[in-house]
C-alpha cells in the first residue's frame, strides 16, 4: 500500500480542545510496579499501525519485557508525516488500565500530543479527528537522543531509566478495555521534521481473562519504589468526559 493510500487525510487539524477536569485531578496518582505490566497480555501479532515506515515484523518488538527493556532497536518510525496510529488488542480478556510508559525519541522526532481511545476498531486517518478520545496526554520533550538515520549508528542497548515516561490515566475511564488505540498527533518539531520515533511501550494495570476468574497482575501490596527510580512521571489532567 502506498504512503498516500495509507495516510490520506486532511491536515487542517484543530488543536483547540475542551478538556473537562476529572474528579480526581488533584489527587496524586497511585504508583504502579513492574508486576502490573500488561505487555504479556497483549496480542502482539495482531497489533497494527497506520502510517508506519517499518516492516510489520518490527511492531511486536515495541512491547518489551524485563529482558529486553533497554533495547532501543528497532525504532518505530512514522512514514508520510509525524502522525502514527497504533491499535493494541489484548489476549482474550479485558483490562483496567493504570498507565502508559513510553520511551520515545527525545530530540527532533519526539511525540508531543497523544490521544488514547478504547474499544474502537474503526479508527483511521479519515475519521480520527472526529473521534472523541478517552484521554489526551502531553508527552514531555524527553527520550533517547537523536542519532543519524542509519541504524548502524544507533546502539543496540541504552541502559538508562531517565528516558522512560509514565503517563497515568483515569482508571475509571479505562475499564473493560479490550483494545487500546494510541494516536500520536504531533511532535515537538523544533527542526521542521515530519517523523515521530518510538522505542518502546509498556502498559500497566489489571487483566481479567474473559469467562474465567479474574487474573490480576498486582502481586504486591505496595509498589516497589525501585521500579521507578529515575522514571519521569506525568499526572495528566486532560481527560475528556
């Protein structure tokens, strides 16, 4: 499919949003832990992306586990412009989502505005501007440094926690999630680039297997502070009612 066919939509986007504040806006987010990772519950080989420049085989590698957490290859890149839609289905179950942890580019290709949708399998670039996101988050200008375009110049592993950003979501809005859609709307674009770059995504929360007793990924009564050493935490108030 050509770039034009896959990503045909109007670029006259409106950036004016009316965000109603959530009831829990002024309450500190509840810390999460690595035991609440949902990445093993993602149906990785049914994950899809629109406007992705990479081969489709690269997409499952975006969802790291503890053994691959610090790998920064492959880098998922957008194609025609900076926008990217990623559809993430879960394995025969539903999720109560707590947070989204992103490791992105921290330079010219860093995502800025990200919209989250749940259980909508119809989202594409023809209609995403008319869809109402469950939550809109602003990703900080933090991440892996720019490297030359050649993959050979990019290290295989970068063992640093400084460029992971945890975005807490409104838990009562993200219950019963069978598919999460992430829409990267724009980037910081301080050098006129038209490409976003993402190194990894981790989702945290509770997983309930359909038609069976709940399987919950919380195994400790309190989060281990060591899980979050040097991780940037963002508590968002941009929740669309």
